[in-house]
């Protein structure tokens, strides 16, 4: 089982219909995942397009550094099932996760 704040690699469906593996942050809580069977994720990208919706990640914020400078794309959320996850990459520390959640709220609502 994967947990909230885990950073995982998952195939993202893009608007052109293609799938591409990307890191993603699990934002759904563990209870919701258990009840619904879905994992809600936020895309992580090395691109800083639309910076008003991005949360910049620093390697000190995570349990394991990412290979590239990365940004949580707070406006790009998806629901996947556990079998869609390719692998776990690391975990975001709680303080920074709380900031990401705030950024998601301001980006979407």
C-alpha cells in the first residue's frame, strides 16, 4: 500500500491521449484510499510552466532526492489505482506537504 505524501512514479494520461511516466505526489489520505480504492495524485514535473500553480521542490524536503529540479503541478490532479503505480520514489516531509495542500487549494479554488 502507498501512503499520503509518498512520491511515486505513475503513467500520466496527457491531453493528446499519450501516457508518459512521471513522478507524482499522493495527496489522498490513507482512509480514503482504503475505502474507494483510488489514489489521488498531483503531477510532478521538471518544467516550471504556469509557475503560479507550481510548488518548487528542494531535495531537503524529501526523504530521497529527485533526479532533476522538480515542481508539484498543483492544478494537475488525477485518480489512479494502486496497480498503476510503477514504483515508490520517496516521501515528502509533512511540513512541505501541508504547504502543497494549501497551494492546491488556492490553485483550484
